C-alpha cells in the first residue's frame, strides 16, 4: 500500500473515532436535555400554583448569560446562544402544554 493510501485510511479511522465521540456526547446531551425538561415540568406546575406566567424574560436572560460565559470564542458563543434560544423556546412550549393539561406538581 502506498503512503498516501495509508494516510487516507488513517484519516478515515480518525474521522470514525471523532464521530463515535460525538455519538457518545449526543447520548449524554439527550439524557441531560430530558432531565432539563423534567425540571421545567416541575417548574411549570409550581408556576401554576403561585400564579406566575410561563415566560420569565429576566430568567431567560440569566440562563443565556450563564451559558454564554462558558464560551471560549465568539464563534462558540454565537452557536451556544442559538442552541439555547431553541432550548428555551421548546421548554416554554412544553411548560404551556403541561400548564394546560395538569394541575398537580409531578413527582421529582
């Protein structure tokens, strides 16, 4: 086998390793996002009990600032902001659905 073929194969093997790492991270993210949504469900029930609205703009700003402070570059910061805006939006949607469908605080 030529050197270029060996290098090519090494690159494919390295690519496969990186993809496996991303797959493992995705499994962790899915579990963490599920946990986050379960927390949001509890928060939704508590908001209903105390008469608070689902949308809490100041809290969302706080969450975004906390996340963006972890970014190590402007590119990562921009990506995290977009990702977290989606997460917050989906959380609000779920909270509205839970608020409209249940009245008890779910078990933790």
